[in-house]
């Protein structure tokens, strides 16, 4: 229920777009498909994908002899659900035994720290022992903010003074996590994409420190993206992919975005699964991403 309310902006754009499309509906002709393509682009599905979906629907409408608006609506929903199924989305990974390490990356302001805080509360509620590492030492504000989330979620945070080597914070956190048998370690990092070489070096060093302690870690590298930035988020994801391998995306601020099509666009153009979605600023405003539920919800 809550999930549905939070997505009302996104849903309204879809619904209004499609209502308009079908209000003008007379017959299954080229004009209809052109309008459909436009509607998809407006919802931020991405131009290439909008064209692909439209092209496939054109053929399917012919094959299935779809005539009515209802037939077409059904075909469209099925098609979009299919597009997600092509890349069946694995949910966020946690190890059965021992320590699971999550590395979080993303540019400032996208909601990275908030996502870590929300996730910390989730695992804490599952009675897991959770540790946070403030490896964004570039901004003092970032450290304070993570400490504040730690307080809210009642989990410990490993910090060092601003300006310290991020890898040394990670090292300390790993030592603590191992010695005190933590289940989850979440590492916050600086998102200075404007200085790609430095960022790459910093993340490489952090990665090395982690692997020296736990060879198969980090188990997840989660990129936080702000849904309200639309196609810019795609660009950020592309750039981050060149800096470090990404295993999943946390798409934040979907509650403030009228363009939920961005989810589809990300999955299709980047082939990186969206694993988490942020639906507000509060501690429990985080959900695992469920593609079928999401797509069907958009058309309700
Ligand atoms: P960071 O710099 O990437 O760590 O970003 P923050 O976690 O500090 O978040 C930046 C701003 O976005 C804060 O004001 C958050 O409250 C807000 N924010 C984060 N996630 C969400 C979300 O899912 N929905 C909304 N509406 N706001 C969010």
C-alpha cells in the first residue's frame, strides 16, 4: 500500500500518458504506434528501448490481430514485463555464514548514505550484527551524516578524521568486523566522479584492502542513482562502470520521480540489476525491487 502511494508520481505519468494514448485511439494504425513511442519516451524509458518496444508491438499486434484498446493495453504491459524478465533480477546478496561486505558508490547527493542507513536498519531488525565504515573521508559532512544514520539504526560506525586515507578506514572496519564477528559491513565511499582517475585509484585501493582480508569480497558493489535525474543517471552509471565493476543499483527518490521508466532504461541499457529502490527520506522507505509488481503497478 505504502509502496503504491510512493509511486503515485511515476504511476500518474504512465497512466496519464497511456490514458491519453487510448483516449485518441481509433484503430491500430501507424499513428497509434508513433504516439505509443512518444508516450514511452516521455516516461523516460529511453529512446532506443521505446523504439524497440514499439517495433515489437507493431509485429505482435499484427500477429495477434489485436484490435481493441484493451487488447493493446494488455500487450503493452506484457511486453514491458517481458523486457524485465530478459534480465531476471537477482535480489541483494547476503552470505549465509560469515561476513557480507557491501561497497556503496555514487556521486554526492544521490542518496547513498541514506540508502546505507535504511539498509542498516533493515538488517538490524533481522537481528544481524551490522557495521558501517565512513570511507568518504573527503567531506567531514559525509562522516557526520553516516554517524547520524548509525545512531538512528543503532549500529556502530567506524570513522577517522576527514582527510584520512579511505582505505585505512576500510582496513580498520574489516579488522573490527572480523574480530567481533559482524554479519554485515557496509562501506560508504566518496563519489568524486569529476576526478575519475583519483576515484578509480581510491576504489582500487579499497578493493585490494578488502580482498586481502576476504578474497571473495566485496560481495556487492551497489551504485546509488537518483531517479529524478532521469537519463543523467544512466550516464553516471556508464561512467561508474568504467571505474569499478557494479553488481547492483539502488535507485533512490522514486517517490519524487514522475519518470519510473528510468528503471527499465537502466536494466536494459546497462544490464545491471536494480536491486533496491528508495521511496522516501525515512528509515523504512526502502524496498527490494520487484519488476513485475512495479510494471503492473504503473498501469493500475
Ligand atoms: P549522498 O550524498 O549520496 O550520501 O546522499 P544522501 O544520502 O545524503 O541524500 C541526499 C538527499 O536525498 C537527502 O536529503 C535525503 O534525505 C534525500 N533522499 C535520499 N533517498 C531518498 C528517497 O528515496 N526519496 C526521497 N524523497 N529523498 C531521498
